[in-house]
């Protein structure tokens, strides 16, 4: 079985704990949101709607307890969608109640003074102001305020007519602001899969391969950007959210390459160490192309040449055994030693010989990365 061989290597890395920590951190923000808006939802939608929100939040805890971050992030996104829908419904219900209440007052009193008071109440309502200031042009708002103030002068009949006209303009402006808020909410929700995807990518990076300073910087950048993205999501600040998702993607690209470089460097060290522990005398050189070549010789009649290229997990092995009967065992011994050091080696091409026979022997004698 002497001759060229090809293989791939990869590290065993479980991203689940990191992703569960991220999920738990994110979910804590929903607790804050519920404390802030829960009473508002309960007041306008009732206990059943509030209970549904609590159940959606508890579903995330169940996934964390089961150690299932994939389902947990799906539940997390679904919970935010439900929270926003409930808040929007509660806000619409409040607007309907406000409208009905003012209409009833209008029908009962029908006086210019009362109608003007209703207009002022609509204008001064905190929820309305928050909605208008965010989604309506300041000049348009100033014009509405100026016209409301001017409505207070004139004969009662004129005040009544102007107040009714102002209320129509205000209602139309409020509907436009509500529509803009709904469209923004949908756009923010559409960003959630992108945010989850980049966090999943970051969570899967094998940062253990980096040196301590790089690892510290990565965790610092990741934590800061995650927090900013989370804040932007909660505030439904779409431009900021898009910017932070892009920044997280940039971090994923930058550190993905750094991890690959660090893994390659560590992999060459592990292969060299494994060859030495298998009884070989090992020399190493790096060619101009960047290819790392490890030449291992064993007493008396065998040798292993290993080629590894940065940027790829591929490995080429040239095993020479002049006795002709121990090639497979030599490779298996190397696999076993590499596995002990956390590096799996899977042979994808055994070269000359009977691959089926070799496959059967490996299947009966090997687990992933080494001997049973």
C-alpha cells in the first residue's frame, strides 16, 4: 500500500454551549421588554394575550434546558414577532378606544370647548406623541400644533368646525405614522434570520485555536456588536440594525480567516507531534508556495511524507513501507494519535490496492479518527 494518499482534517468543536449562552443573554432582554410593556398589553388585549406572550418566552427557556439552540433561536424570533404583534394590536386597540371615547364625548357634549379639549388630549397623549415624533416630518407636526393653537380663537361655531377639521387631519397623520411603524417593524423582523445566521457563524468559530489576545479581542468585539444589534432590534432602529449586522459579518469574515490560519498552524504542530509519537524522525519545511512539508522517517525501511496547504483542510500523504504489509496500520496508528490530540484524519483516497477491502477493514476496526 505504498504510494500517494489524500485526506482531509478538521477539529472537533461543539458550538452549542456558546450559542446557548447567546440565546440566554438575548432572552433576558425579552424579560425587560415584558416588564415594560406587559401591563399595556394586558390592559388593552386582556390576560389571554399576555399569557400567550409569557408562554412564548417560556418556550425559549425550555429549549435552553434541553440544550437545543437551533429550536431556541427559532422560538426567540417567534417570541419577538408575537410581542411586536401584540404591542401593535394593543396600540391599535388603544387608538380605537381613544377614538370611540372622544366620539362619545363629542356626541354627548357637542360644544366647541369640549371638542377643542379632545383635540388637545389627542395631541398630548404620550403614545401618540412617541409615534408621531418618530415617523412624521417635524415641519408637518409643527404645522399641526400651530393650527391647533389657532383653533382656540373665534366664535364657538368656528371653533367647532375648525376642531373637527383638525381632528380629521390628526387622525390621517396618525394613520400614516402607524403604517410607517408597521412597515418598519416588518423590515426589522426580516433582519432576524440574517442576525441569527451571522451569530451562528460566529458561535461555530473555533476561537480556541487563537492566541489569548486575539481570543480576547474577538470576544470583546462580538459582545459589543451583539449588544448594539440587540438594542437596535428592540428599538426597531432599522438603519442601525442593518449596520451592526454588517459589522458582525465583517467580524465573522476577519476572524474566520484568522481561525483558519491558526488552525493550520496548530494542525501542522499536531501532525508533527503525532508522527514523532508514532516513532518517526520528523523534519519540516515551508515551500515558497506556502505548502508545509513534513518528512518522517522510521527505522528501518519506512517513511511518511505529508503535504499541507494553508487555506484548505486537504492533506497529501506518501507512505513508503518496503516491507509492503504495514501501510494501512501505519496510517491507522497516525489517525489514532492525531485523534488523541483532537485532530480527526479521514482518508478519502487510499491510492493503489483494493479500496473495498480496505474500507471493510477500516469499518470493522476504526472509529472516527482512530482505532477502537
